[in-house]
C-alpha cells in the first residue's frame, strides 16, 4: 500500500470499530489490538491477571483515556504451536488518544488507576509479563458496521483476515459494503447472526504484511454459527448463480486465515 487508504476508503471511515452499536457517535475512533501468547502453565494466572486489568481499564474509562476494552479467547485455531491464544481490544476516541494513552504510562497515573486494588490484585497486575508475551500489536478502524437492535454484546466473533491486491482497495470495499452487506443485514433480521463489520488495519503497514483488512461476523451463541444463511442470499439475489457470487467475492481479495473467538471480559 502506497498510502494508508484510498479515497473510497476515507469516505467509508465515518463509522468506527466498536462492537456496541449504541456507543457510536460523530467522533472518529480507533482500536489497539494486542495479541497474547500465554506462557506454559500460566493460563489460569493470566486470566486472573486480565480480570484485574479489567478494573484498571474501568478506571481508564473514568479518566477519559479510553472508551472501552475487550478481552477475547481464541477458540480456533488453538494449540501450543499457534501464534497467540488471547487478544485485547482497547477502544480510543481519536488518533490523538493513542498518544495520550502511551504518555499515561507513568507512576502518578498508575497509582491513580490502581488505588482501589488490593495488594494481591496489584501483584497480579504487575506480573502480567510473567504470564504472557505480547507477540504483536496493531491499530485498526472500521469502515462499515451493522448490528441487531439492542445493547447485548455478542459472545462469539469469526474474523476473516484479508490480503488486498495492489490497487484493489476500492473493489474490495465496494464488494463488501454494497454487494455483501445487504445479505448480512438480511441474516441479522432473520436471527442468523448478531452483527458484521469490515475493518482496516492502519498500522503496521507494508506489502509484505500478510493482511491489511478483515471482516468480522458476530454471533450471540455457538449454535448460531451453524445456521443456514443460504435463504438470505436467495432473498437478496434470487436469480444469481452461487458460482457467480463466489467468483465476485474472491476476485477482490485473498482470504489469509479465519479465527473464532469468544468474548470473556469487557468494559465500556
């Protein structure tokens, strides 16, 4: 990519990456995604540690440093050889807020954020590096998003990571937001899923990075992921041959990988 995004992509960035649709506003928002690999034998301690960090993130919201935080477990793929086991998603209201969050890592702010923790909780929070390694960090924004009415947080997310060909951003965005999005909306109305979004990775960037964008399908239950969505496709495109649908989608991107995650903790 020679630039962060194309003209069409810039126009699409009016919506932001937040699973809670009721939290949307007129500001442009970002998320920082941190991918965690748990050290051998440390999974129980690590999850306890993140439960304490949830309290710290609640204080960060009160202080205006972040707007939300999610902690998710990777269900598939999973194993000792996988790159990461968990991820955290930190929601921020603006690009400037990313820098402000980085600058808040000082003893005074830390003391204020942890003032209500017990001694045991503080030890857990401070020992995070003993339980896991942060294998990578990315900054993302959403281009388009649709959710079922209500404020229930979906429990499951299926993320599809995409490699976009050179000069192909506009084609991919058009395919996802104009061609496929109506089917997602129909599936949501039919109760087959809870939501959908298309996201763009802002940093890191470069032609050698394995992916630059993704789509996420949200589900309220594990069983919802098995529901037949073919009726939604037929309702939106009754005369279109399935092979044509497949070719139109696959012509705009390469699906690099798919992962299934479960939401464990969140604050907003």
